[in-house]
C-alpha cells in the first residue's frame, strides 16, 4: 500500500497528530467505525454570559473544525437556555437521549461549559462515557475520551463553571443587598416611576411625569371614594391609560399597585423576604393614604360573601367565557315587615372582565336542574349509591332509635329521580352540593339556561 492510499483511508478520521504513531492510526481506522458527531451550540440568557459567543458563531467555528479534521457530523442542536440547573434544558435532554439510542457517539462543542454548568448534567455526560455510548467530546482546543485523566479534566472544567456560577450568584446578591441598603431600587421601576438611563446612576428611579398623577388619583379614589379595584380598572381603561411599554394595566396589575409600599417610600426586597428598606426615591403618596387604601380593600373583601357557603358554586361554569360562577345574597324588606332573602349566581369574569353574562336567581337555577334530572340517566350516576346509603340509614334509625322493626323495602322500591328532586328542593346546602357532585358531569349556565357540557 503506497502513501497516497494510506492518506485516502484516513481523510474522514481524526488527524494524525491525535495519535502517537502513524501505524496506530492505520490500525484504528481499519478496525472500527468513525465517530459520529453531533454539534451542540448553546447561548444562555444569563447576564454573566452576554459576552459569550453567539450560537451562530459557535456553529461556524465548530463546523470549520469538523471540515478541517474531516469529522463526520450527523446532526446539530441549537439551544438558548441557562445550564445552571440540572435537567432543565429540553434540547440538551434530547441530545442525551439520542446518544443513549445510538444515533451518534461524539459531541462537538465550543467549550465544556456550553454542555454543563451544574453537577447533574455533568454526571450524565460522564455516565455516557462509562457506558461506552459516548466515545468523544471535542471542543475548539481540547479533546475528551473515555480515559480516566481526560474524564477527570472534563469534570474539573465543569466544576469550575459551577463554581463561577455560585460565586457570581453570591456577588450579585451581595451587590443587590448593598443597593437596597443605600435606598436604591434594584429592579424595573414600578408604574409611575422611571429607571435612570445613566450608567452611573444604577438603581436610581425618577417620578414619571406622565403616569405619576394618575397613580396618585388611583389611590385617592380608593381611599376617599371607596372605589373597588375593578372600578379603578374600568376607569383606567376609559382614560386609555398605558404603561411605559405601551400596554394597558390588567386588573391584577391594579391590585399590585394598590398593595405596593414603594409608593409611600419603603420597599421589601426580595419579595416575601421580610427585609425592608427605606428608599431614596420621591414618594407619590403618604403612608396614611396607603393604610387607608388597605382598610378599604379589606372591607371590600369581607363584603363579597367569601366566607359564606352556597349550594352550587364551584359546580358550574359560565357558558359565555368559561369563568367560574360566584354567588351573592340580596335582602328585600317586605310590606309585612319581614325580610326576604334572595341568592343570585353569576360569572366571576376571571377569564373575561367584560363578560356580559347576567345573574340567575337560585330558584330559577333549581328549576333548570330539575329539568336536567328529567332527561339524564341517573342510574349511571352516583345518586343511586347515595340513595342506598340514605335508605340504610333510615332503616337503622327506625330499628335502633325508634324501636321499630326494619322496614321491608330497598332501593329498588325507591324512585331515584324523585329522590334527587327532593334533595334539590328540600335538602340542605351540603346535601344539594353532594347531589350535584354525583352527576359526574360539567354544567354550564348561559342566560339562565343550564346545559350539560
């Protein structure tokens, strides 16, 4: 075999300088298949990696390496995800699965920290080496095989990346704490304020001249006029209020603002940490005004019947928008001096704040349920078992307490449909709820009409 033939055989394999002797290369090339590589490129969204090579740059450099060394690249994987936490990268997890299934047995990557910056993912890679399913990892300047020394070096580099992450996390937290202690806000300014664009004034926030007056009015209307969060939301919508990003506030945003201590000068960071700081920013409202708003919100919550039990809440959904159904009591003084109580059910509007579905009185709702019980198959529902238990309880009551002999009747003699109707009209709140649970079906209400989903 002449020299040209030898070079022809090894053109698609690793270059000769990877091996100590040319003869060893020839032996390897003739007795085993070439390594099949996948190319993996990752760019993290983490701030500390903003200066790292982009995905396209990584791919370009590694493809150049593959072409130079004649490597057999069979697939490519691109991912923009942090490698800080183990098992959280979907593309990387698929890469590991494909290696286990034998689709390829080598990895081309710019640097080991592109593969892993945590112990879990690093251990998974080393395990694939131990199982001989992964034969080689190549980076721009290094090569790792199933060799104890090379695996040890790979683990050191991976551990070094994790150490860098941990140290950066500690440094960032320390820096944020220092900012807070100085009264600086370490995040995006709340609505009504603007972050300073000056790099020398990080953490400094200024009053937003366009939105701050509206935020002040918002607090005033709740504290002095008793407005609810929902009414404030509609008002903001009517005046076409927009945040600095050009979006309208949602109802949940309104409540976040109303409960934010930042507006009177103090703030908690991180949230729910119990660490409070005095800010250097200009307050928009007084502490007294903020506390009055909290009182109003508390009173509004108490007035919403949230502690009352109603028979058919959580069993129905709105047919118009899919939201849940809530209930409220209404009282009316009659001519004879007595007071009549009415219960109305209506949409919570949790999915559509503008849902037009009205309220339905409970008596009307019960009539709808009676109509449904006339047409559905109750034999397959749980009502039959409930009736059996009720008859058994009735027998025990007669024999054990009343001293009478057991009644000679069974569930076969009873009318399940009439029993269900009896509970709907005469049962307690909890009996009605248990009865509806037995239907094992979803019910919707639209304009006072109940339908089976």
